[in-house]
């Protein structure tokens, strides 16, 4: 397996509380606003870092959350 291989993870295995937090506590670079919400979340690991990627609920631009160790 190469370092740049995306490993799919199941976002739905997270607790309801965690899912709610990740979907609501967002930042959109396009809108320049916080907490607009995320739709169509996908969770994956890339280069030993876990990401949750989705679309801004307001404008549809891709937004990305990088998880730190304490958020696993």
C-alpha cells in the first residue's frame, strides 16, 4: 500500500453525538462562515490522517475536516 492511498472509513459507525458535531461544526472557505453545516459526509484515511469531507449545506463547496488525535 502506498502512502497516498485513500482508505475508506464508515462515518456512520460514529456515535450520534460525534456525527452531529462533525456535521454542524463546520467552516466554509467559500462562504467565509462558521457552522453552516455539512451534507454528504465521507470519512477516509490518507497518509495516516483521518478526514471527513462533505459539501457546505449553504453553497455546496467541498469542505474538509482533518481529525486530530483527540477527536478519534
